[in-house]
């Protein structure tokens, strides 16, 4: 493989594809030096990314602050019952009170409705439709489709509040005015606006102001949207591409589902930024330990609930009225403790096998390692007591001795002596250093980065490095990249991009200015790969057959055309700024060749090149109509056609944008 | 034969269950002409409940006292079960199934599943969908091979919509030689709009895919453009369900609605596959209400909506549900259930001899359980699926569909009549 092809290959596989100029840069420095540098992300400055991320506060807050500023529905319901205290500081208090009012209104409507026949409700849930701020502002309306808000209320609001007056205020004044509204009225206010007016609610505000206003409407969604937005911004703009690619690898390996329960989203920023990313290129055992003690995983795989059947907690409950799991610190009175009655509707406390199983099957040794159901049970016992403190008590990892199963445990042939929290660490160490784990992780890496069917020799070589380096991922990756297999993939072994690869690489290759990353996040949902959006613990498959489907191709082709012709709001492509000289007098043939070089680095096959040009040039009049149509985006069925604020198209001729879209939608750009 | 097995005729339930849900073929088939040729026009819908649904709380063995001992907090109280036959009863959230049962269109197979002992979601789904439990090397899916095994239709020019998989990607069950269309959203299944002026853009892309050196992309590209063309002719953006059918909100209801849409558009759909996720209730599963109940309501409303929407055409449709394994008989320490073994399958169809729970009940007493904890399997799930594709699709080569199973007609449970 020659220099340029090598540089492109390593950027395609070990980064999210090249930006204009990247291939030349890597070629000049050499692949080895690039790799050396990428393995030390701390040495790479990432200022451009930091600047973009400065727009978001929520994803960088600790879970406790996050849940205070953006309370979950559960906390709000608790507050309504007087069981959670409302923050005394502003603007947090305003957010809580707004949510309490909105929740109460919703409950009242529900009660009214329960006497009426149910109506069909086609509105999309704001959390599902996913278009970031726009969706949240729209969601204020969608949430009640089918239950029209009483007109008189809207009228009243219109009467009380000078709606257009508020919109015309400066950002600071508008912010104050919105905060000063009666709790919950902001929802009515947003509902009373035409869709086109809604972005004006938060226009020009600082990130903190914007987050607060959106939190008045739906605080949990702020957390979810911003977490996912920042994740995508990092993938697109980070100079530490290898760390990002490996972070995404581990986020899939240690899959978390954001919709698991109401608490889960509040732990995802921490999981991504503190648990996974810092260890993505480090020692596997450190990563495994960090994941095992992360509230995100403890919640997702239910371990926070798991109780040793012979633990003090369980034995005490045998004779005591019930203390529901998760609500600790309210010991039953001595008198009650004597009653030999167990509440009828309560299950006996005991283990939950979920984490114990997936730890072995998916996180470490793999399903073929020969463990048994009994091993799963014993592993679950080892981790009893590994739980999450309630939000009021910090909400972090906690080892609760009272829930821990006493006695020794035998897991995959190892006897683990009674030792409280230490037992779990011992088992994690046994698993992290097992040859089966070395093999399992190496296989997974090779499938992701080399081939759907990696050779045994390659995987063995990587596993050997894994074992001899205490699971040092940098060393394992070096072994993989320095293997001939990495460079010699024949055609049929080419890897097809996953939706994440595809969307991120398209944004990179076009040098897109992404100011509303949630538009791209939403696109991933359409393409079947929502971020932290797969419920089952095995994550997404990384093999070609998973991602080559009719629906997938259609979504990608439409996305490519919309992207290149600037039909995705908040994602701006400036073709004029792409590298290349002398375009002023270029013929269509020259333009097409130039675009091939920019987007595909000149790798399109000759036959395809001819075919594209022929079609493009054969019927100019008809094509111009098509080109106009694509650019106008008024073609009814296109998912990008409606409701999107269009950014001005560029002076460069429209044909160039369509050709660029065609190349991004081409089969050549589906490979990596 | 065909006439007499009609539910309505047998129990005269017609009058009492006269909700809007009874298709007119039930009333007319009593005097109707002979059934159509073998396998002709028959369609199959396969649903996969991903995450291991709790079969014991879907079809409750309410006469088993041990069921109530093992599930102190999540059991469905006897007086709230929708009794089916004095022994089994439906979870109350499956109320929409009751009329279908009463009309004898719904059959239930209990204590069924894949014989492989794995309790891994991933492996169990993979084995079930490949149709070769225990063999990982199988690359294609059982439903794709069932199409290959069809005797009658194999020679006909196949529609690209012959096999449809709802969602962004083709389900494992449909991987294989016969092309399958993945259908994320019918209304958006087009390349940059429906306007005929967009054709050149679409045709350039088609040319590019035709010339791709990667055969996977070349093949999928060809299927894509052909399917788009066919679908375009049916005005897919404008669909309203018939007979007042209502679908629940969310992806499953959407999938069922789109299956009905595609089937009614006469695109040559023979098999359709849809997923419904969210069954892995390790924690706080709930009983009459709660997490499982919500999932079941979604399931039954989606299916009932589809059935009503299909109307008369439901006569030629058979729908079968499956899930990778069941859940442990005993509830766990956190108000949920851990991974188990046998499960329940539903079969719904115009030709189905329903109103009956098929299969052998292995019992729930501790000594009757699989590995002392799970419902034992008495019916290999391949016997259930084999019967559908043999009788509905005319698939004959069972060794192709389910290698190793050594399946023959004698293994079928008989929930469908011979010679549909």
C-alpha cells in the first residue's frame, strides 16, 4: 500500500475518516508517528473542540448537580408529595416549580380524561422525535396533542402576557421575563407560538440561560440532548481521533441504554467522560473496574438492586415490614421488627443475576468461556451490595455491607473468600486477566477495525500482547495495526461504515460547521443506531451484513443529498472553502474530478466515474430540474424537507452541491 | 373441513363477541367456495419479542398453586386472569386477545422454545433466528430458507417485497439468499423525494451502486432501487387504516401498521418480520399493572389493530410470535425475573384452529422444572414454525429450513388444518 493510500486507510479505520487535508498531513508525518501521537491524547491540543463544547454546561456537571438543576420526573413527583425538598436558589427553584406545575396540570388532565374514551394520539413523544431544542420547544405542543389545552387558558395567557413583546426583548430581559412567569406558564406561552416563532424563545441566550429555559419545559430532555450532542461533537471535531474511536468502541462494548429508567440519563455524562474516555487507550482492568463501580452500569444491569438472600438486610426483612429497595435509612421501628408479617405484595429480597451474567458474557470472557448458570449466580452474589446511593446522599457508587451475601463464593473454579467489597474487585481481576478475555476483546477489536472474519493468527497475536501487557490497549492496537492483516484486506473484506461512522465521516469530509449537533443525533436514530439507544446489553453489531440494507441505503443517500445542499439546519457545508484551485473556469468533468479527490480522495472506480458523468451530462435540462429540486428540498416526502430552517445556498453552482451529495451517497463512501 | 373448523360455527360466539373485530370472512366462509390453491396468497407475519418475555405472566397457569408460591409479588391473581380453559388464562393487559381467542383464531403453544440451554439473549436470539440451535456457523436465517424451500412459488418471478423486515436493518431470520427489504418508514422509502424530476439524481445513484465492486452494496443497491420504484406506484405517503383500526403509539404499532399497508398494496409480500423490544424485566416487573403490563398492552393492541385493519384479508394471514427464552419460575430478589428456559408462542390466523392451548404442560413443581428453576421445554419451537411455513407457504424441504431438526409432518401440532 502506498503512502497516501496508507494514510487514508488508517484514517478510515482508526479515526472517523479524514477531513480535507488530513490525508496529506498523515502521509507527511507517517502512519507510525501519527499512531504514536494518537496513543497519547493528552499531548494533542483540542482547542477547537473545547470552543464548540463551551456551548454546553449540562454534560460536564456531576450527577448530583445535574439532577438538582434538571430534576427527573420522579424527583418532581416526590416533591409534589412533600418527600423531596425544593432547592432554595434560583433559577433551580423556578425549574422545579415549573415542572411541579406542569406535572400537576398533566395529572389533572389525565384524571379528567380517564372518564372519557381514549383518543388516538399520533403526536410523537418529544424525547423520541429528537431534534434537540427545536423538538423540545415543539414538544411543549406535542405533549398534549389529542388533549387540546383549554382555549380559555391560552386566551388568558395571551391576555396576561404580551407574547410578541416577550419575543422582542433582549436575550437577558427575555430570560428574566420567562423566569418571572407563573410556574408552568412557560408551557402555555410556547404553545401559543407559531412553530416559526419558537426558536426566538431562546435566541441569543447564553448556554446557562438557554439550558434553564429549556429545563423549565423538560429538564431530563436537556440532559439527554446535550449529552448526545457533545458526544457527537467530540467524534466529529476532536483531534484525538483514536481516543474517540476507542471510546465509541467501549461505549458499545459496555452498552448502556439511556431509556433504562429515569435516573440513567443523569449518569451518562459521567460514564462517557470519566469512566470510559480516560481509560479507552489504557489498561483493560482499570476500565473494567471503573465500569463496574459506575452508577450508570449498576443501574443499567440492575445490580444496584441485588441483595444477598442471607444478608443482614434480607434476614431482617423476613421479620419486618417492608422497606422498599433503594429507600434506605428509614429503619423499621423496634415494635414493627417483632411482627412476623411480611407485606403480601413484596418479593423476598435476593440476587439479581443480570450484571453477573453480562459481566462474563459481554464484558470479559465471552459466552463460550464455559461458565455455568451456577457461576452466574455466584458472581451475582459476589457483587451483592454494590449499589448506588440515593440522589439525596450523593448518588454515587456505594458498597452496602448490609446487602452483601456472606460466605465464600466459587466462580469459574476460583474460590473467593468472604471479603465484602474486595470480593468484587478480586473477581474483576480474575476475569480481566483471563486468557479468554484477552481473546474475546481481541476478536471484537479485530472485527471492528480489520475484518468481519479476522484470521485466527491475527486475533491470537493480539491476545498474546493483551496478556503480556496486562491488557494495555495501546499495545494491543499497535500489534493489530502493525499486522499485515490490517493492511491487506481484499475487497470482499472491506468494512462498511456503521451509521455513526457514516454520519461523522460525512460531517468531517465536508468540513461541516455543526451548530445543532442534535440534528445529526436524530439522523442516527433514523438509521437504526441511536446513541445509547439499544436496550439490549450486547450493543450494536459491527459486521457488514448488519448495515447493508435497503432502508439503510435510502437513509444514507437522502442524508448525503441533504447535507451537501445545506438542507439540514444547523449543519452548514461551505463547498467554496474546500481545498482546490482554479475552479472558476472548471468544466463539469473537472469539477467532478475535484469533488472525487476531496470526498473520496480520488478512489472512485473509473467505470463509476464514467457512468456518473455520462448520466450527468446526457440530459442537461432534465438534470437541472432535478438539481433545483434537490436544492429546494420541496419534494414532499424527503425527511429533510419540512420545517427546517434553510441556510442560504452558496454562490457556487448548484450542480456542485448535488454532485458532492451523490459522491457522499455513493457506494465508495459507504466503506471505511 | 375448512368450513366446519370455523370458530364461529362451533361455539356460536359470534353474537356475544360482536365487537368490531370480526372480519366478514368469518361469517361468509361457512358457505364459501373451496380454499385457494396450496399455499397461494398465504402470508406469514413473524414477531420477535426481544429480551425474553415472561411467558408465565403472559399466559398464566393459574391452576398451578406453585405459580403463586414462586411469584409472591408479581403473580397475576386468579381473579384477574382472563381465563381461557380453566387452567390457563391471559394477563389482563392482553385483553385484546380474548375476542380473537373466543373466535378461535388465536392458538397458544406453551412450554415451547429452543432446546439450546443458553441463557444469553444474544446467543439465544441468534440460534432461534438461524434456526440451528447450538450451531453458530449458520449465516442465514430460518425464514429466508423457508422461502427457498417453497415448492409452488419458487419458480415465479419474485417481488422485491417478497420478504420484508420492519426497521432500519434486515432481521437475522431473513438473512440469506432471497433478498429481503428492510423498511424503516414506508412514507420515506424513496430517494430524495417522490417528484418525477428527482429521477435523474436517483438514477445516477443507481448507476453508481450497479457499478460497485463490493457485491454486498451492489446487490442491496439493486434491491433498493427496484423496491423504491414499485412502492412509488402505491402512493405510500397516504395511508389510513381500515375498519377503524387503531394502532398504539411507538415503533411496534408503526411496524404493524406498515405491514398492513404493504400487504394491502399488493406488492407481493409473503413474509413480514417485526420486532418488539423491552421484555427483559429483571427489576420491578409488575403484576396486573406495571412494566410488563405496559409492554403487553402495546403488543396486544398492535396485533389487534393489525388484525382489524387487515379485515377480510386477514383470512390468508398467519401471525406467529416468539421470544428467545422464557423467564425463571421464581421471581428474583428485586421484583423481577431472571433468564429462564421455555416460553409461550402465539399463533393468530384466519385459518388457525385456535381457542386452544397446544403442547404438553410440564408442570411447575420444583421436580418438574428445568435445572430446578425454569419451565421445561416440551415443544421445540421449530415444530411450531415448521407447521406455519409448511402449511401456509408450502415450504416442503424441512431439512433445508431447519437442518438437524429432522422435522416431518408428524411433528406438527395441528393448529393449522392440512391443505390450506
